């Protein structure tokens, strides 16, 4: 197999934005490893779709909120890299896996706060740390943040705070890994129609109109609006983009 093939690892790549990013990255000629938590059938479908494009794809199980599982995952990743690419490194880490939780500050529980922190901040921090030895020099790290780290809506204080934390973490990654030629950036979507937001939009149809009215381009985002941005950051054309927060929100809340 070609030694020049690039490889991207996407957490939470079985559906939603992660699925779209995985397919977009494959269309850029990059092979893909996706992780899934408990929806193996969805992950297998994404792998099959990527393989149909002529790229190599593999799915691995991972709960990004359980730090103690990262040693085993790293070992599995090393085995997969050797078996499928005859390599011991990969090129791009996309920290995408996430959960959504909506509650006012007054109603946010410590348990839910800890779950959000484990998945969106602690997990991102320590998975990235664990995989640094396996990430190739001249590679890249892309972390999915949110527009809610810039503008605010009631109910998202805990979620947005975790995303604000990883935006700061992104800058430190860029600073500390620059000597290896590794770039680190955050992509911050605005409101997007995905699996995670489907229930909210269906329960409150007026939300779509309200969001469109405060977005310069006049609509709610779709996964296709985000996947291509993530894929672009995995290309040589993005080699000079580093330590940036790139908001892809259609001009929301300007």
C-alpha cells in the first residue's frame, strides 16, 4: 500500500457532523479511521461508503468520556495502522465526538456537568495527549467547538463552557507542537440540523425560523456546511492556518 497515503482519525464519525467530515475527508483522497461509541451498524455503513470511494476505512469502538480506556484504544489503533497501512503513525486527529445537554444554570446538575466535561474537555485533552506519540510530524489536530462559545443562548452554559476550554487548549497545542510542524485549529459550527439537534428542531419548529432570522445567510446550517471545512484543514492548502478558531455559522448573531 502507498506509504504516501494520509490518514485521518475522527472521533464520533458514525453519524452527524463526524460522518459528514469523514466522507468529505475521503473525497480529498485521505484514508479514514472513525470511532463510534455504541452504534456499530452506523459506523459500518460509513466505512462501506468511504471504501466505495476507493479509500481505506476502519471503525474502532471508543467512549471518549472514559479516559482509562485510552491505553487500550491506543494499542488497537497501533495494530490497525500496521495491518492496514504498514505505518505506526496517522496524520490528522479530528476531535469531534460529543453529547448535547440543555439546561439553565440553575437546573444544571453536577452529574450532567461531569458527563459534559469528560466528553468535551477532559476526554479531548487526554485522548489528544495519549495520541501525540502516534500523530505524525507535519500533521494536524482539528477540534470541533461551537458558535455558542462566542454568542449565548439560555440553556447552554455548561456545554459552551467546555467548548470554550478546548478553544484555549487548541492554542496551546499549536504553541507546543509547532516544533513538530503540527497545526491545531478549532472549527466552531453555528446551529446545524444533525442527529443531535433533530429532536430540538422537531419539538420547537419555530426555532428554525428564529435562527434563520439572526443568520446573515438566512438559514440553519447543514452537515455539508461543516464537513468540507474540516476536510480543507486536512489539506496542504491549509498548511499556514494554525491556532485559529474558524467559525462556520453562516454569519450567525453578528
